[in-house]
C-alpha cells in the first residue's frame, strides 16, 4: 500500500500530455509540414525560370552597356534604322576590328561600328571608316531577343543630325507571359562637341 501512495504523490508533480493532446499536436504538425513541403516544391519548380530570367537580363544589360559606351564615343550616325545603327566612333584596337589593343599612351582610332539586330540576335561589326558599312565580319553580342525593333533616335529626321540613340532589347519571358525589356541610351558626346 505504501508503494501506491507514493505513486499517487508523484502523479500530480509529473506533467505530461494526454493522448488526445498528442493526437491533435501530431495532426497540426502534419498540416504544417505539408504546407512547408508545398512551398519548397513550388520554389524548386520555379527556380530554373527565375535563374534563366536573371541570366537573360544580366546578358542584355552587358550588351547594352557595351553599345552605349561605344555610342558615347561616336562622332556621327551614318545609318539610323530601328534594326540597325551605323556610326563612326573610337576604338582601342588596331586596326579597326583587329585583336591588338592600343597602348595607354596611344590615342583611340576612329572606326565604323555597326550594330545590327534580327528577330533573334544582335551583332556588331567594326571596320575602318573608309570601308563600306556592310563589310567586315559580324560578331554576335547578344541572342535571345524576339524583336528587331531595337533602336530609336533623337532627333528622328536625318541620321547625320542624330545625337541620342536608345536601344531596347525585348526577350521572351521564361514563364511564357509577355516579354522582358531592358533598355538604355546614350548621347554621342563627340557629335555634340562638334569634333
């Protein structure tokens, strides 16, 4: 009898869960884990699209940075079309379109630079100013666009009077809804300075 009294004395001090409380807690835990699993599966499902979208935007931004940097060094626009711009700008390679970079103390040389875009890609060509605009070997600088309407100009009237060029790259959204658009523009510094 003394053993039973001792168990009754210990019982109120020992706190625990009833079977009903354990079942309710387990059920809530299962619901919570299901919600977390759904979020993880959803994140894993869309991660490739998000990564592709970020990669496309980064590549487009790099291509536009190059375009605008070269346009800023431009003297004059020779051809101004929505899918193509031909201008005389300055290059740090010798000869124009070559692979030898000029030294620090050597001045940049004038070159005829062409950016041409199709409905899938943009390419760049660099030749001597005395060469025809359609000569040279084009190098693809960006692919994956879905519109060849890339360039707009200010003022719009005569190519020789253009002092500002805006470039807009439109790419298909990996999720399939609409387009991703990245744009930038540049003023021809040497044209506005009259060199």
